[in-house]
């Protein structure tokens, strides 16, 4: 897999050695650049935890981690420094339309914004547009 659609990544489970630890419910995107910082993961105990993108290996069937310790309790700390992907969905993107999805490279860099314009989907590079500039 070369790049990932954010919506597809959120459909995966987070696990360690085939043991499910939780499910991602949101992606946290840096405020000033189109880079995914990590995941908001709803864990089996009902707690939301932060999983850094760099600590995860996104695969076709699972977001794998080496240890449950990769899931950190200080989610609010990271939320305060990021934009929620879920909150950005539907935000206007210039005159092109509304944000529908993100395409993410293996290193967490957002390569394309997927934009819906009256039912037509298009992709555009995020050049010149910071996540903080979008409402949401």
C-alpha cells in the first residue's frame, strides 16, 4: 500500500500480535501542515487514547503496534495541537467544493485532499492551504 484514504484507515482495528486493542475513531492532523500526528483510539476499556502515526504500522487489515504501551492516555494534549479529521469533513475547500477525505502517505504526510463538488469527486494537493484555515 503506497497511500491510504483517511476514511479507510479509520475502518481498521488497532492491534498487537492479532489482539485487538481498540478502534480508531478520528485522525489528528497538525494545525499548520497537512501531516497526520496520530489517532484517537477508542480502547476496549472504553477510554480514548492517543496513538502516534509514527508508532503505528498501517496495513490492509490492521493498524499494528508493537506494544499496548504505544497507546497514550494524554489524548487531550495532542487534540489541543491538532485538527480533528472528522471535524474537517464537509469543510469548504476554496471554490472547489467540500472536503470529503484525505490521502495519506506512509510517513503521515497528506498528499491530496479529496473534494466533493456537487457530487463530483476530485483530488487536489493541499498546497497553500493549512488545516487551520478550514472551518470545523
